């Protein structure tokens, strides 16, 4: 579960950094995608769809 939180924090940080620096919109897109993927993985792992 700790790695999901780490991925969420990294994704959020990349998204914020990408939006702050106007030339790095691609970084914001990567951050948003990483945030969403980590959220979906965390949700599905909690619901029992993915077993470790």
C-alpha cells in the first residue's frame, strides 16, 4: 500500500510542476496519468480485484 501512496504523491507533484512551468505541459500530462493509474490500482487492490 505504501507504493500506491508514493505513486500518488509523485504523480501529483509532477502535475503541479508541469502546470507551474508553462513549457512543461507534457510533464503535467504524465503526472495526471500516473496519478490516475495509481488511484485505479489502489482502488482495485483494496476491492480485491488484484491480489498480491
